[in-house]
């Protein structure tokens, strides 16, 4: 087997043993968030990140800002302030002003134009990653993937490509912060995951260069989770690539998920995750509509968070939604 992409890091930027997976303090849920234009897409992501236990623990400890030398925009400092404000506020709702003010540094977003929650999540994690790397130049890629962002959300996918001419197997490894699943025809998260790890053939097209045959060949490719993240973020792809219409079918998802069947090594003991946040999109198309979310607070209770409104609810309500993003923690 020829392997590429798993070079050990020269430096560990954030030691994984310093991550605390359980809430350090149990408290009631924090404040709701005002919608400042068309900002529901951003509110749901801020809420889901606020209730991500290892991230909230880290941000509340102020470990980043104490040593931050960035002038101007720093997403980690913004998140530290935001999480502290939300969780410690006596107000029923707050305005995420700093995030709105610096939207243009996070991605191509404007407060008065509807945005996509998944895109905002990716841009936010990417901005947090840039903040973690600030001041560390000349780092190899593997070391860059040892920040607190990667230690919490990061995992590795393995693509195993088999040449259909000579059967040579090549492995390629790639870090990920989230998994995007195709849901067309999938009735549940587990069927979508099964489809994700099913070997796919390059339909007669010769597009893989085999290192043994020394030419482009037809191949089969199987993707598996090689290294599981501490927090697994899944996007159920609701945009239909062909028609750009929204796929609004119900996809069932469990409160507890065993990731083991979708790993490179399926024989080891179960790898259990528990659901702690769900983003829901309502509306007939992916471009407009409204986002709200469900999060599990540190007191173990579930809450529906719809902009300023924070209402307690049960797990049955949470599991019965037309979910767009699912957040699971180990």
C-alpha cells in the first residue's frame, strides 16, 4: 500500500490532553441572539459553537486572549468574548455586534443579505484557525493541523484508490473539520454514511494516475474516517446540484451514533458520539428561508434557540426535525 498525507507534525500547537470534553460548570442556558437584519444563519452557528463543551471550556478559560498579539481582527478573541457574554449574561438576548462588525473578515457575508449556515460555520472555523496560527510562520501542514480548532473538530479521511488494471492500492489522507453527506435517496444519517463509505468506481473514465502502471487508469475509490474527531460535524446536503432546489426529505438521525462502521478499522470497539446541537432550515429554497437550532445546555437540557427566543424542549422534538447540520460529541 502506497500512503500519502500522514506526515507526523514537527510541533504540537495545542496538546490534546489539555482538552476538557465535559462542561466544567453546569448552568442554565445563556442568552438568545438578536437578528440584526438577515443574520439567523450566523446566530445558529454562534449558538452551536457556544454549546460545544470542549470549545466553550477553552474559550471561557481565556487561554487565547491572554497571549494574543494580533492587532485588529481576531476570531478567537471575538469568540471568547461572545461565549462569555452569552453564558454569563443576565439579559434574555444579546446583540452579536462584534461578529457583525467583522463579518467581512470572516467571509463574503453582509448583515442584510441572507447567508448559509454551513458556509458560515466553515468560514468561522477557518477564521479561528487563522487566529491560532497567527505569529507561527513556516509551520509544516501537519503542525498547522494541531491547533485547538483541529484538536476539537478535526479528523482524517482516508481515500483508498485501487487500480482496476493491476490492483495496486494507494492511500491518500486528508484532514477534515466537517463531513458533507449526500442525502438524495437516504432515509437516515446511517444510510447516508453507508453510502459515503461505499466504494465508487470511476465509470470507465481513466482519471487516476497509477504509480505502477505509469498511466491514467480506471479505478475504484473508498473513503473512510481514518482518525475520528472529538466533535463530529455533519452537513446533510440539502441543495440539489442538478436543480439547485432544496431537498426537503426527512432524514432520521439518532441521539447516539456509533462511528465505528464508517472507520478504516471497523473491527475495534464502538466509537460512540452523542448529539448536542442541530441546525434546522425552513423554507422552500436554500437561498432564503429561516434558520433556527436546538442545543443541549450544560445542565443536560435541550433548548430551541430561534434568534432571541430560548425555549426548553424534549429530545423527541429535537429528533423530529428537517435537520441541515448535526453536531455530535464523543
